[in-house]
C-alpha cells in the first residue's frame, strides 16, 4: 500500500473492544500506508480499562484529552488527567484504567513498528472482552 494523504475520522474506524474500552486505530499501515508506527484513540467508560500488555519493539506515546486515569507501568501507578502525556518505554508492562466518573478520551501512538503485526503486542493479563474484535 502506498501512503495516502486523506483525513481519517475515528467514527469511520471499527472499534476494537477486545482488550477493554473502545480502541480505534486511525493511522496505520492498513488505513493510510503508515511505515513508521501507528496510532489512534481510546474511549474508556468509568471503571473500564485496557488490559496489561507490553510492546517488545515499540514505545507508546499516551496523551489524555479528557478524564481521570491511572496508568500502571511495571506495576507502579501514575495518575493522568487532561493534557497529561506519558511515554511508555519499549518492553514495559502497562495498563490504563478510567478511575473517574466520566468518559475518558486518550490518544496514543506507537513507534517503531514491530517486524510483523503479530509480534507487536504481548498480553500479560486476561482480556476483558476476549470474544470481541
């Protein structure tokens, strides 16, 4: 696929609920031909979380648009709120939970890409919605 220069709206991307919340990958090799990483957004309702995992080849950049969240990195809790950003280093286990009373909105980006998509993400706890896409 060649790189495209069109805008991609989150509403036009099917959400992935398998790991928790509503994850939408808007910029990726599949959607626009990205070659250096991928990114998108996450919506988490109160009490929802993205299950613990790590990326063996990628850093993850996290930026909170709205909401009160707890990010655990290697088991250590970090409070995040609107306009907070955090870089999760390559290979570090992390989990994101909405600890507030309203919907949380987070933007993420991972880079560089893993050599193959199936090598890019390792789950380290049971998935909350394993049967969903």
